[in-house]
C-alpha cells in the first residue's frame, strides 16, 4: 500500500452506489411518542432506582424552548433526560450506530436526529436552531460527545460555547450522579442502583443575546465538574454486585507498582497485574484496596486514570508516543442499516495524527483515512462493542471507520493520546501564529 504523503488530511467517501446517512433531515416535533417513552421506559426504571431530580431556578425556562446539556455516562442518562424535560417536547441527537441498534423509524418517532462523532457538522447547528426557534422544542445535546471513561468530566470542545453564542438561545444543564457507577462502559452489567440529577439554567433568556463565547464556555465548564466515584463514596451508595470490578482493567491498563502496560486483568471484585502479581479489591463504595500486602497506590479510580493520562502526555510531548496495529479488523458505517466489512487493515497513531489503511475499500482500491492532530480533538471508543471486540471509531462526513484492534486493552490509552496530541498541536499552532504576527 502506498504510504506516501502520510501527514496530509485524507477524507475517503463511499462509492456512489452506497447509501449514506442523511444528516440534513430536519427534526420533527413529537409530543405523544416521547410521553410514551417517559411513562413506559423512563419512569419505571427510575422508580426502581429511587431516582431523585432537583429543579433549581428553572422557572425562567419552564414552558420555553432551550438547549439542554447533559453529562454522558450510560443509557440511564436518557431516562433522566425524559424525566427532567417532561411534559415539554424535545429533540435529541444520536450517533449513527444508535440508529442501527434501535432503527431509524423508531428514532424518528422519538424526535431523534443523527450525526457522526467528532466532525464539524453545520447541519447540527441548523437543526438546533430550527428545533428551538421554529419547533419551540427543547434540544438536548451531550457536549462530551461520548460516555465518560472513568466517571469524571470528559473533554468538551470550546465550539459548544461558540455554538450557543452564535444561535443565541437559553441553556440549561442537567448534571447527573450515579449514572456512571451503575453502568460503566467497561462493565456492561446494569446494576440498577440509585441515581440523582439537578437541572438548572446557566444562560437565561435575557442573557442569550449578550453573553460572550468565553463566558458561555466558562459556565459550561463550571457546570460539568463531576466525579461519580467521589459522589458514590461520599454518599455511601452501595454497589455490591459480585462482578462490579469485571472489565476494570480496560481503563486501569497500566500497573502503578511495576509500570507495565496492558498486563492488568480483572474478574469479580478483583483487579490484578499479571506482570508483578499486585492485586486489588474494589469495595462496595467503589474504592480500591491492595490485597497482596503491597501499597494500594490509588484508592480512588480516577486518580489512577489521571496518572495514566499524565504518562501518555509525557510520551506525546517528548515525541515517543506511537501506536500501530497491523491486523485491525475494519468495518464502516455509511448509513444506519448495516456495517460493511473491509477485512483487515492498519491503524497508526503518532503525534502527527491518526491513520487508517484499508486494502480494499468497498471492494475497490486501497484507501487511506488520515485525520491530522488538529483535526481530531477526541476519539470515540467502545469496549467490546456488541461482543465484537474493543474498537475505535473515526468518522468523516460520509462514513465512519470502526477499527477492531487485535491488541488488547489499547483503546483507553488511544483516547487519552488523541486529546493530548490535539492539545499539543493546538499549542504549536498558537505559537506559530503568534510568531508570525
């Protein structure tokens, strides 16, 4: 395969005979069907959990259309979304694979529109404006654009504040707690434990016309500070499921005792390192405790992932970071109906960007997808997606490349690296711009 011109942005498109998902479709105002979803799906689940919702200063927005931002951790978020917005009509956005799971006709009935992750999409901006200004409905957005990896805040692009400033709409935030620890993405078992949330406005109707982008982003950042494991421990929320630590090695991939990567494993309530023999148990409040007589090092799980990210940042900034998988299984999702298989390909990530090489794209010529560092600020990852394996999803406007990796437990590090590579590239670009002035 030709590997020349590695660092040029390359955006492949499916052949003309392949139908592509239409992100231009306008949302429709739905009243009855979302009400059914609220009563049949949402409320029974929340009642079992003893869920609590607090409304703070919502009088200024009640009955009016607005943009609602929600932190994202699990499917429980949708149940709380319906509870918080009832009885007002709403439109929310979902990525293409969600339509594959639940079908386009059903999502259309629920007022859901589709997009691809981590690409600029002017249609989304138009649909948000249309929903609020023309339909008079609430538009729901998950600004982190993916599930939290460790129950703490994920990166939120400053373009969210720019969007709010541009369309000049009121904004509310629904902050959820317990939604991660009850169903983390690295452990597919829903524990059905207690969740709570608070909905409050951060941009009032009278402020929508005047607030700067920087001020909107400041308020969003302030509202999106959360730590689900800290919340669980402080509120003594018991999760005593016997398999509560199963899959934990997917995010705690680097041993803090010996420093080896991708040697950790987990089952039941335990996590261990195959390289040095260190062992930990996760208690019913989410804390880790060494059981082998050694140092616990990180009792609080987000402290462990924070350390891992710091290690990745060091690799990125000293130029040693490199990932390569020459035997990744490549599938694409141009439309919602099905994944298209393309055999095995190559995935490479360096500080210049992320590259996918496919030997035969839709049965045709070898194809390269390359997203430069400044063009990809975050990565969509899935732990054992539908039982098919760990994968990364890299999208372009008309297709999404799902790369199932042959190497184990790599995707958390790749997620960290994508953001750190972007941050470094952004700093370099800012310095270059300053020097040229």
